C-alpha cells in the first residue's frame, strides 16, 4: 500500500508567527493576539497511522474540523468501515477534537484503531455507526493523559478508556449528556472515578499530593 498523500499547506503568516514567538524580547499584547489569531486560522497537521493498513501520513484539518474537498475524500477512505467498506466522513465536531488533540501533542502520531462501523454486530445506537467516534492512541503519550485531556476540555462528548486494548474512544454527542466509562473484561463501567478527578482540579491536586494515579 502507498503511504497517505501529504496534503498540508502552510501560509507564510504562520511562519511569521513562529518567528515572532521565539523572539528574545517581550512582544506587545496586540502582537501576541495577532500571532494567536494567525495560528488559529491555520490548519493543524494531523499525522495518522492506520493500524489496519499500516500506513502513515499527514493531513491538514482546521480547528473547527473543516478541511478541503480532496482531504475529505481521503479521510472517508481512511476511516471507512472495515467490515462493509462503506465510507462516511467523520463528523466535523469529532474532526475538530482530533485536530485539537494533535495540536495539544505536537509532533505526535495518532494511531487509530477504528472509526466508522456499520457492520451487523454494530449497535444501532453506536456513535461509530453515525460517524461520530474514533478509537485511537497517541504514540508516546499515556492513554490516561489523552483521556483526561478530552474529558476536561469538551462537553457533549463520550470518552471511554480501554486500558487492556490500549486505546481511548472519543465521540461527539450533541444534545446528549456527557458519558464516561472504563472498559474492563468485556464490560463498560460508567461514571468512573477518573472522570470526576479529571474535571475537578482541586480534587486532582489533593490526590496527586497523595500519589494517586487513576
């Protein structure tokens, strides 16, 4: 199989922002705001590794989950159902989370396990069936760190931790309450303690002082 085609277009304003960011003298407030706005207007390079086809490549996704037409076609193919081979573009809000996670861990690779699924065994209520979910890990980053980052950063989401399988599930679920779980021995354990800790900085600090690690 050929590697994923690189489709990343960086504008010169982004390079100017990076240059200014490493300047040895303090920047005026307006200059800092301009740099931040410039970075937000640029696509995020998302490096993907497909555990099914063993391909690696990089695509460009904007912070709001938007991308160009050619990349949409690539993402539909890459994230296709592995049972039926049907294709569906991942929901824009889920793509936005994926871009944000990649930006939060710059230079790291997103190793995805499963995305769109519409096989007979897939539940009718599964967010995978609607193209709203992705199961993945970040190479070189602890699963619990990715899990906690998404859970405390977003609302209208589902976050599942699969420690034995070594991946994190994230999905967007607008209009539905947030749901967290840990998958152990074939069973989902909902509302785990880690989800409470991740969204309560004071509790997290107290537990960290005692050496607690979820």
